[in-house]
């Protein structure tokens, strides 16, 4: 692939955590792989008063030190301009600096503006950029990357969208959802649409239910303050998990092109069956909060004891939903999604549960458990695909037992999979918005979760405790319909499951 055209990347909030932990390391990896534009520069902009040199020194700490020559070369790209992000006047200064740097380094005046600031600045920065004309695409491109959260509810997201659209065209706006940048999430598209065997059975006739889990073993760490106002529904479900549902449930697109794919995702979101009443929500949406416990003999704090969290907090650290997609393909197929912090392990996966065989040929007249075919698409860790089906036990008779057929991504390559940010930053540099969320889809997702948000504001809405290190509240297990049916309890390794395994 050829390198992106010459351009500059401006990061607002450059002294913040995301820049150090994710953005700079990803840009460095792009540099190491020779994927950055040949003529490139990065300008950090934040309140902290750094010089270029100080900024480089600070960032260096977060980059791999194994190749000092390359590292030195990379640091040359980095520059810094202290600005009061909410002060219009500073944008004249920023523009001047950007233009003079580009001139000096022979970089074209194509710009990406990355908003990695507190969300309260997401509508202010674009406005000030527009004041100094940095939004206008005449002979050069101007792109805006907006970090999550994109609003905190439907109203704030509509407002933010309106503000952005005042200054930038939709095709200039890249709303980041880092789940879409994950290699195995993209593989979902390839699995579904490059293999003719799946599409004919990918519907209500053959699929019993779809389950998506995104579990984390960590707690809220040092983000208690942010998380208190967010909770699992806003933090993970409205964005990452619904986007995954979009890719699992969408119709085959006619081409791999940003709007074609996003139109299909939008259609899925529009078909979500809305929750009809508080009772409906209480029955089908379970929220939980982790309580203090011992994990592997280590005392672990409850959520309410975390820094920045109210002692009587009702913020959910776990959420599980059962819902339907009202369209021809998915009519009556329940979708179950769950996410939580302080669960037994870190895992994200999609499980397609197929219907049982219609005739129980091998039960020998006895009530034996049915073989339950499952296709598991493992997003992380141990990325891969697992198919579960029944095989005959060797020996007399026809006793069947479930077995695994598995593919692990790491057998394809010994290279490190690119990080989500690496992939997404590169896509924006080449102007490909396929893996970024579009405004209408984001709003549709907020529309779907709105009744849940409203209900949870009410005092009578329950929140269930679960001991840190367990799979969430018992009530979440009750969501799954059918005798002896339950969530898959995944382990660290793709092929293993069950309550007893290495975590
Ligand atoms: C972020 C959430 O968007 O995603 C975090 O704000 C969460 O709370 C993270 O931990 C999970 O991402 P990943 O890539 O580690 O699964």
C-alpha cells in the first residue's frame, strides 16, 4: 500500500492520557512500519506549557526504547503549541504555527484535527477552527476525529452533531469507536461475506440466538470520576457493543465502501425493537455493580469504595440486555449482550447459537442433552473462530459428545496484530471512514438506549450487586430463555469454556 499523502496531525489534548497511552504509540508503530506519510508532522496542542523539546521528552517515556535511532528520527516529527483550547484568539496563533511548520518541513497543508480533550470542548474547538478558516477544504483536506463519548444521551448527541455540522461537513467528521478498529471485528465482515457457507444459514431459520460478551477483569482503576457519570450502558453498550451487533446482523453490502457499509449498519439500528415500558426494561435489561470480595485470595474493593465514586452510587458496572431486531432476517431471534468490569477474565466474543437438529436420532429413546452448535467469533484475546459440534464417542452405540474445531489468528501471522488506533489513524490519513461511526448511526444507538437511561433514573429501578470476580448478577443469567440455556462462560483461551477453567 502506498503511503498517505503529505499531511499534519494536530492533537488537541496532547498532554492527556490518551495521547500518551494510545495515540503516540500507534503513530510510532505506523512510522516503524513505514506507513506514515513521507512528509509528516504532528503538532500537540494543550494547556500545559511545553516546548517542543519538553513535549518530545515527555512522549518518549511512552514509546518503545529498543531502536534509539528510529526513536530519535520519530521524535523529530513532534511539535507542541500551548493554547487555551476555549480561547478563540489562540487559534490564530495555532494556525500561524501550523502553517509555518508545514512550510519549514515541506509538509502539505492537509490537516487532521484530533479531539482528545474533555467532551465539553468537542463543540468549541471546531467552532474556533472554523473562525480561523481551518475547516475549509479548498485545495487541501481538513478532517476532524472526535473521540468518544459522543454525547451522554440522545439530546446531547443531537446537539453535538448539530454543532459539528455547522462547521464541518459530515464527510470530514470521523467519530472514533475503537472497537471497529480491532482486526477481529473487521474479520467478522470477511467471515460472513467471503465464505458462501455462512450466509444461507445466517438468519432466523437456523439461528436460535446471538450472544455478545465484552468482559473486563479490571475495575474502574483511576477513572472513577469519569465512570460515575458514565456507567456500562454509555461506556460500552451504546457504542462498542451495538456496533458489533450492527456488523453481525447487517445485510451483505454491495461493496466495501464507507457509506455502503454504514448504511447497512444504520438499517439494523433502525430495526431495533424499542423497549415498550418500564416493566419491559426491568425484565430485559439487568444492571449490576461490583461489590467487595476476594479474587484469588486478594481482597478486592467494591465499586463504591473506588476513588471518585459516591458511597451510595447507583452507577452500573455491569449491564446485560435481551432485545430483538424487527426485520425479515432476525424476526424473533433474541440478541443477548452483556458487559462488565471486575468479571472473571478479559474477553470479547460473539456467540452464534444455532438451532437444534429437528429429529433426535441418537438419543436412543432417552432424554439426552441436545448437541448445540455454536460459532464463536473471538475478538480478544486469543483471537480466532471456534465451531462447536457433535461427534460420535468411539465405541459401541451412538453416543455423541460436543467437540471443538478452532482457528487461532496467531497461526496466520507471527506479526503483532495492528492496534485499533493504528488502523483507525491510518484510515483517517487516507480518508477512509468505513470503520468510523456516522452521525445518524450514533443517534440511532442513543435513541435505542434512551428508555433504559430514563428508567434507570427512577428510584424503583433495581441495581443488583455482584461480587468482584464473578460473572455479574444472578438476574443476568435469568435473561436467557430456555431450559438449561445459559451464557457461554468463556475462558482465557478460545477453545475452553465453562465455569471451571484458567482465567
Ligand atoms: C473504552 C471504555 O471505550 O473501552 C473503557 O471507556 C473500556 O471503560 C475500554 O475499558 C475497553 O476497550 P478494550 O479495547 O480494552 O476492550
